[in-house]
C-alpha cells in the first residue's frame, strides 16, 4: 500500500470469475490482507475481496461459506485478528481449502490470532500461515490451484527461481566474490 492510496482502495484484479476469495473480519485487516491480493493479482488469478465477520455478520459469513464452492471459488484466504473465528467458521461451512492469516492487533502481538486460527479441532482443518503472513497465504492458494494448472505451476517455478536469484545476489554483494559458484570459499580472495 502506498502512502497516497486510500486504505480501502483495491485495483480491479485479473478479469474472470473469481477462483480465490480473500476475506477479512474488518477493513482494519486490509493493511495485512492487501499482501494476499497483490500476490494473486501478480499471478493473474481472478479474486474477490470481502469483509465478513464471524462476530458482527455471522449470517453473511455462513451464507458466503455455504455458497462458495457452487460459485466457483476454489480456495478461501481468510484473515482476522484477536479472537479470530473467521477462518475456522468458514472451514466449517465448506469443503474448500481455507488458508488462515492471523492478523496482529495492538495487544498480544498476534499470538491470540495465531492460536485462535491454528488450533482447530479435529476434522475441520485451516492451513495457517505466519502472523501477518498474507503473501504466503496467497502463494499457498496458488500452489493448490497449480496442481491442476500447468501454466500457473510454471509461473510458481519461475517465482522460486526469482527468489533464489535474489538470495544469490545478496550473497554476492555480501561476500564480494570470495565464494565459489558451488558455495565454497575462495582462499585467494579476502572479504
Ligand atoms: C476482528 O476484529 C477483525 O478481523 C479485526 O482484526 C479485529 C478488529 O476489528 P475492528 O474493531 O478494527 O473493526 O474481527
């Protein structure tokens, strides 16, 4: 999010029927969940973004979960903070995979959100990412979709290579040419 951008403004995203839903309990979660939206947009995967609260709009949340699969959604990314029931309650209403994002609030540094989301009872799974880990939630959703989408799978392979290149570039800057290509240290160069 840029400083000039209103907090609730999102781009249009990829065209087509949404296959991933990014859902949050409040727009106060958007600063975190925006990361998931941006990853989905980068990979050109149509998404929808909703505010649905397990506590404030429980009926809307239940209806959304019950209709999600029939509407063509394939994965739900759900983020919430505090007593974060949204991901688990959505997982109780649908057999679609739900990826939970614990959002850190002012108190407890997100530990409350993490435990609320990760400690699901037997039979109702939520794949939980790190506190504020919205980008990884979207990447996990993409990995699910990629199991039946070769072009998306190739795009994720390229993304991993990009990450590796970035790490190697960091290594090269740090070691200033004193390691060999296979990771060994060149005895002739002193950093
Ligand atoms: C949760 O309550 C939301 O997911 C949010 O993280 C938290 C606080 O919401 P607001 O009071 O900021 O709307 O349901």
